[in-house]
C-alpha cells in the first residue's frame, strides 16, 4: 500500500515541478515495473482515504494516480498515523493470513503531523507489516505556491515548509522498515522496492463469477407463436 501525502505543503517546489507531481511520477514509473505484485493507493492530509483498493490492475492504478491532487482530501494537515491505520485495514483478509509479505510506503514531507505515527507503525510491525518512509522536501524548506501567490499565515508571513526527517526516521524504525530521502534523480522508491522484493511472496488466486440471465425463451416463444399462426393461415388458404 502506498500512502501519498496530498496536503498543501506538497505543492512546494523543492522538485520539478513540485513535491506532489514528482512523487506521482515516481509511483507511475514503479507501477510500470510491477509484475504480479498487488498495489493500492491511499491519499492523506488531515484525514486518509483509500484511493485505490489493493489490486493487480495497473491500468486502473495509473488512472487513479493521475487524478490525485491537493483537493483529494478536504481536511488539511498531515495525519501520518491515520494513514498507516487506513493502510493496515486495506490489506485483504487472505493477505493478512501470512506474515512478511505486506508493506506500507509513506511518501510525505512529515511536517505538522497531528497524531502518533510511531505507535501506528509499531502496531503495523506487530501484525507483520513493514512501514517504509520516503521524505519529500528539503531541510531548509520552500514556500508554498497558492492561487498565483505564496501561502501566508494569519500574520501575513510567508509559510515555509520543511522536511521533518526525525519523525519519519522514527516511524520507519518502529515499523521495521527504512527511511529514504527523495532525490531529484533517484526518488527513493527503487531501493525500497528491492528490499520489499526480498520479502516472502503470498500466493493468491482470483475467482471470477459469471451470472447469466437467459432471455432466449421469450424470443423463442414469440417465434413459435408466429410459426403456429403461419401454419393455420397457410392451411386455410390451401383449403
């Protein structure tokens, strides 16, 4: 499960064109490399929502990914813990039976977290789910473009958003994962995926149910009716 931060701070331009679009590009490239792995998408800010349930439908994954923006979640903030819990609940019942085959990847600047993500990561690790973190941004920070201007606080000062690496390092450690700071050339997903690929595979099967509602008898009945009428009319004409 990939949990992507969509708070306004992800509009900062530490990367080209901004943090959020750079993260979406990295996820899209990751999807192109998947073969048989299941993937799901969660978006979060002050709340978290499942954007795409866990699936092997990579076409749908890219469609849902492209639709993500900072308005995908109406409540601002960075609820890292809530995102982890949402991801934990998103794994299928079948997948929960095994251990060492599930991972959560948090992609965020880690700033302004509103809950206890370390406790959430610890809970995930206890269920055999590893939590990885990718830090997006820079320690010196960048302003946030908003409506053709720069975002300001209530006192009129320009808001500068900075990468909070300390909390992300703690979350990754508690979740038995690793922390990686995203770069411009290597975003950080590739080394994490290499680590995940060493995890135990969970075999699964897909069952397709098809239900048919046969309608041919109606047309057959109508055809039979006209056939009988034709026989009667033909018989009278011959007499």
